[in-house]
């Protein structure tokens, strides 16, 4: 959920008083909003990329196991390494998700 920052339109007051300083503040505020949106998109893309990596490791481990079972592959060590790496990355992703849920619940518990 994204909450937009409220910036009042001060152009009405600038016309009355002839003040140009508030226009600079308003423009800086707009730049801040753009920077915040960039940060949100970069964080979401980073999160998506890491989840894709976890998924790819799961697929690779599954393919390694299937190849070993079918007899196409006979190096048990690499099959086990692929499976363990996929397990560890999934465990890490679950722990990160748990931390996100915990932080979300903590925010919901705060009283305003």
C-alpha cells in the first residue's frame, strides 16, 4: 500500500504575496516524491529479482534430482549441493517473509 505525501498547492498564496521561495520548496517536495517512487520501484524490483532467483534454484534442484533418478546424471554430490542450496535459499526467503509480516503486524499494533 502506497501512501502519497500531501503537499498543498501554495501557488495561490504566491500570486498574492509575490513569494517565489515557496515555489522552490514545492519543487523540492515534488523531487522528493519522485525519489521516493524510484526507491519503492527499485526495492520492489530487487525483491522480485531475489524471489526469481529462489524460484530458479528450486527448479534447478528439481531438474538435477529428476536427471539423477532417470540415470542421465551420476554425480550425487552436485545433486545434493543443488538441493541443499535450493533449501537454504527457500529457508532464507521464508525468514525474510516472516520479518516482513512481523514488521507489518508491529505497525498495525501502534496506536496513533
